[in-house]
């Protein structure tokens, strides 16, 4: 079974064709090209290289976040439209989980994505073996969770910028992985949730800046 999977939660989009847990073909976009301009051309190029038509695909998968609000909306809307038109199933997967799974043996990995406004999106496996996600400051994550999850590798585009908050944690190591990879997406899709196109929705973890401003204005 061949699936098309996309993740647009970060500046660099990732698109891949999957056969089960195997990556048939993958493409990572440029940070200089907006998802609204580059996503469909990336999909078209990948399908052409693999000699597969859209209607031959068995399903679609989308990274639902957290991450860039605009990027997630574009990715989810694209996959939702393709699944609706072609009558195919959808799998929703965590973009943070895909980032962590881009490193092998991901149980010791903490994925940190820059959420801006002084915060990060953090994804990690806790001491009970449960995958968790949160939006908070790097210092808050280190204070609340850092001591209970020792010997961890940190990855994602927020790990290095906020490393000062994590470097003093027991056994903390900074990796070179910044963006999600096709292999990480393949592993995350395997753990994802199968849905209809109508059920596909984004996981922002926190309100957008516009929503926060509106809520603040209404509260006055």
C-alpha cells in the first residue's frame, strides 16, 4: 500500500511516499519557499519520480502539528482536499513525534520546536513510557520535567537556540537534527490515527497570536 505523507509544521516541508513503514521516495523542501507555493509542486515532482499517479495512492497522511500555524493549516487542508476528492483514508500524525522519531531509538529523545513568543513546543516520552507534548518556555520545561527524564538527546529547530535551558540537565546531549525527516514521518505515520478527511484537524497546542489577542480584547 502506497501513501503520500506531508509535514508542513516547520519552515522546511517534508513530503514522502510510503510503502508500509518504508520510504519509497522523499523530498525535503527549502526554507526559502513558502508552503503555499512549494507543497503541491513537491508532491507532483515526487509522484513523477516514482511513476505513481495520485489516484493510485491508497491513502494520505498529514502532520497535524504542533508548529507553524499557517504551515499546519496548509498541509492539513491539502491532504484533506486530496483525500476528499479521491475518496481515500487519512492518517493524522504528530509533527513533534515525527521529529523525535527522525532519530533512531527515540524513547530518549526530546523534540524541541521553536514556538516563538518566548516558548517552545516540546515532545518527549516520560518516565512511564507515555508520549507527551506541551507548549511552554524552555526554562519551564526544564524545571518541570528535566530532572525526571535524564540522559536525553535533544533535537528540533528549538533545541540549539534554547540549549542554555537544557544543558545543565543530567545527561543532556544536543544533536544535529533540526528538521523532521522522511524516515521520521514513516515511523510517526505507523503510530498515527486513521481518520476520514472530515475528521482531520490541526493540533496547535496553544491559541494563535491572533486568537490570543482577540480573547484578551473580549476579556476587557
